C-alpha cells in the first residue's frame, strides 16, 4: 500500500472554497477509483487543509494521478492556494485494510 499526505495552505478568504472543492474531489476519488482505499480531508488549527490518502498499490496511485478530475482540481485550486506540499509513504501496517 502507498500513503500520500498533501498539505494545502489556502490564501486568506478562500479557505471555504478550497475545503469544499477538496471534499467533492475526495468523494469522487473513492466512488470512481477501486484502488483508492481512503481519501480523508483534514484541517489543523493553523488553517492548513490536508489529505490522508491510501492506495492499494502503485498502479492505483497512477490511475488516480491520471484522472481528468485530478488535473481539473489542481488547475481550479492553484490561484487560491498559498503553498502546497506532498509526502509519499510506504504503508508498513494498516490493520483495518
């Protein structure tokens, strides 16, 4: 399994828009991608919006990354995000999977 964590820092005044679009995107991913095992949206006390994603394997991650809606979300959010980072992990233990 592969884990991905994305951190987005929305520009002031655009937090609700970024959050709403991320929620729609997460639901679309889980509904349409059989290898997307988890796609959770989180927010910390500083206003950072993030994802916790879990994919069955590399192929599932590549399917996710190549969807039209993945590219569309990136283009849509770009003007509203101050900073973004992505971290990739090899999942060593996930007892609910």
